[in-house]
């Protein structure tokens, strides 16, 4: 990683799988499984597994980042000297953040729980969403002094406990929703919404609004929530 280390403090352009536009920012650090960027007003935490290409920018940023700075600076940093995806998610609990995991659009809300291979994300719009860790493409916490989303009062934005008992793993959590009306992958496709008729060993069976059946492999499930 010696040559990669030369990018510390430099402006880079990052291409992620599933995102049409590149992400630009200053390399502020990295850990075993995560890259830390600073875009001038927010930190962006990107799991390495989704990095398709990273290249130096065309100019040097004027903002220099010291990886040894305090864990929570005024800019909204939540990482230490040895960041990891799990540490970032744990530190982000209760911090209003933007995450991206499904093709289409980012989601805004709060991390409330971090399990073995998924986490619970509470949003003002979708409420309690279980998100697979393997599909998380980036997280970007807002600074503590940022204005409240939707101009809602702090009480309406406070993270709420999950209405269901959480399993340790994502697959088991999906099985616990058998018989419930669920929305997979934020409902980007019509077939992502339906009653979970059966949760087998490899596939989920959904019953659509017209009674039709569809099947989806566990590995393709990015998120699930109950509307």
C-alpha cells in the first residue's frame, strides 16, 4: 500500500459500482476494509469492496486532512486512526447520515443497531430499514450543526427502537418476516413489494398484489422494510 499511501491528502476521483456519477474528495485515511474521503464539507466512508476505480484528481485540494485528528471534529468525522466499516457504523449511531446501497438514490436517516452482517437504518420516510452490510456502498454523516432534514423537530427525528426482535444475521432476519407484507431494495421494482410467502434456504418467495409469485436470492436483497 506504499504507493497508495502517496494519495493521502490528495484530491481523487472514485468510481463505485452502481453509481453513475463519480465521487470526488480528498483522501483522509483508510482501514482494512474502508476508504475515507473528505469532500470539503462532509466525510464519506466507502467500503473497498465497491471501489471500481480510484484515480488522482487534476488538482490538489487546499484542504489538508490529518488522520490523527480527534475522532469527532466539527466537520463531522467519526473515524479514528484505524477505521473499519463496523466501527464507522457503530460510531454513526444516532448521527443523521446519508447512505447509498441500492441503485437509484441515497437514503437519509440514522443507524440504530449494528448486527453481524446487516444494520438497522431509521429514516423519517421509510422508518425501520434492515440493510445488508455487503451492499453498503458509502456512508456520509452530516455535521452536528447541520440543519434538520425536512425541517422536522429533533423529537420527530430521534432514532426509534426496532419494532421487531433483531436476529444476528440478515438471512435469519428475513425469515422472521415470513407472512408479512415487505418491501425489498427500497421498492425500486414492482416485484420488490409483496407478502413474504416463504423463506427457503436459498430463495425468498414473494406474493405480489395480483397473487403472482416471484423468487429472489438472498444475495440479491440489499434491504428490507415493513411498510
